[in-house]
């Protein structure tokens, strides 16, 4: 393998990892606030792909992209209000079962509305433009995905660390009950968290499906699981950790394919999860937690 080919694969892996990172942040934020794994998150990402198919059929991309982001934002907020808010005081297992139910509901709804056949993802002209840096050449989306991912994570960290909403989110993640007693509007904070995660999933879906060119009702299942692994790998509850985990998963998956081990690329992701849980359950950037007695 030549140096140029190796760098080309690295670029592809970092680009895929950037899309994974944006989706993984949704898992890690919801877990940080509610201690809940939102199993429907991958399916929200899938629905964003369908939104783009129909939006670009009716509008130019300048309108379609913001429209898809807004629709996915509303979908995430709506799911939180309908499926999770009524169970706020229920046992955690009940909320998890509800999340699994929402996941299957979205998959079957998409199958009913759009059929199980793959639908072609529309081409967004400027993202598919071939761009060159030295001997490296790829579509523009491959170059801008990691950059956009890092920029969005930086903006999110600024929101979390330097705004009142961010302060409320940090307070709720540290101690749910005390934050409630201090007058923080818990429901608003949770809704904002879901909405931010869904918005990032919408951006991730545009970047992801632009290179993969088709969407099915089950397109969110495997990427969603991989992004969950990325969140655990980086330290679930840590936004920078989710980003690093996404990049690691994207790079490792691409390199296995490049070296001819594509059959094992998915299995390797879950092997990483097992190894991480065995030797460092809190992840690379996770904090050790102590249960109060």
C-alpha cells in the first residue's frame, strides 16, 4: 500500500468517524442527563435520511437542508414529549423499554410509508464536488465532515460551559433531584437535550448518506449501535469522548476494509466494546461515579 493510498483511507476513515461522532453525541448527552440509552436515536438518524429524500424532491438544497434539520429537531423533541416525559418518575427499565418500542415503531412506520426497498439518496451538488489536496482527491463531503464535526462539538461545549442552559444541563446531569429543588426546569432541560441530539443526528445523516447514496428503514440500526459503542468507548456522558470514540470507530472500520478484512469490520467494533467494558468501563474520558447511600 502506497503512502497516498494509506492517507486516502485515513481521510475516508476520519470522515466516517466525523459522522459517527455527531450521532454518538446524541447518545452521550441523553445518558448524561437521564442515565438513559436512547435506542431510538439511530432511527431518528434514519428518518432524517427520508426527510432529505422528500425535501430535495420539492425544494432546492438551500431550503431542503435547513428544513430537514428542523423536521428532525421536531421529531426528537416530539418523541421525548410523547414517549419519555410521561415516564419521568417511572423505573429506569420502563423508560428503556419505551425507547426500544419507539425504535421499532419508527422502523415499522418507515417500512409502511416508504417500503423496505432502498431509496436513492439525492445528490447535493456542492457536497459531491471532487476536491483535491496534493495527491489526495475525494468528494467535498469527505473533507468537510471531520472539520464540521469538530466545529459543532466546540460550539456545543461552549453552549454547555458558558450559557445558562448549559449550566442547567450540567446541574441536572450531576444531581437530578437537587437541580429540581433548586428551581431548574427539568422538563425544559431534557427537551433541549433531546432536540440538540436530534439536530446533530440530522447533520450526521446528511454527511453519512451523501456518500452511501441509499436509505432503508433499517439504515439507522447498525450505525446507531456503532455510535453507541463510540459513546461508550469515549466515556458515555462525555461529549469530547463521544467525538474521539466516533473517530476511532470510523478509522478502525475503514482500515479493516482497506486491508481486506471487511467481513470482520462490524464484529471488530463490538469487540472493542467488550474490551473497553472489561478493562476500562468508564471509557477513555469517563469519570468514575459513586453511588450515594
